[in-house]
C-alpha cells in the first residue's frame, strides 16, 4: 500500500514538473527560474478556475495531476464563482499574481500557460473550458 502511494505521488510530481518544464522551455528559462513558471501556472489556473462554474471547474481539475489539482483548488471559494472577468480584467489579475517582468508581458505569460495546459488535458475538456469563457477571453485560448 505504501509503495502504491509513493508511486502515485512520484507520478503526480513528475507530471507537474513536466508542465512546469514546458512553460520554462517556451521562455527559455533555466530550472533555476522554476518559481516564475510556478507563479505563472498557479495564477492562470486560479483565474480559469474562478471564471468557470463549479461543475466545469471540477471536470477540468480531474484531468490535472493530483499535486497540481491541490494547487488549483487552494483558496477556492466555490460559492462565489463564476467571477465575471473580461480579457482586460483577466490580464490585470494575472499581472497582480505574477509580479515578474518577462518578455512579451502579461499576455505572453497567459498564452504560454494556456498553450501548455492545452497539451495536458483532453481536447474535449479544453473545448469545454474555452466555451465557458466570454468571447474576448475565448480568442486568447488556443
């Protein structure tokens, strides 16, 4: 039993690190900048989560590695979602949660994270996420 638990945690950690590495590779960041890739991922995940209904948010989270699912739900207040955010509001909130100055600015951060997430969930679920966003945000989602 303990061996299975250890294996499950290792697998989740490996999958989470793969997602973070994908973000870093898109920017050309070394692993030493893991805090930046984590901040970008966490911020965008939380804003997606808060923009979706409870049901859709849970369905999306089910496709994330267990470790990332915990990060996704950290601080969630399901009784206050979905929060209305248009594209400009979304970008503003990302900037508040991601305090680093990076090439391409906030919009590039969002694009890199969304491109990465899209590779790690099913196409059907990704389309559900996209369809739950207002039109101006949908245009940002690959």
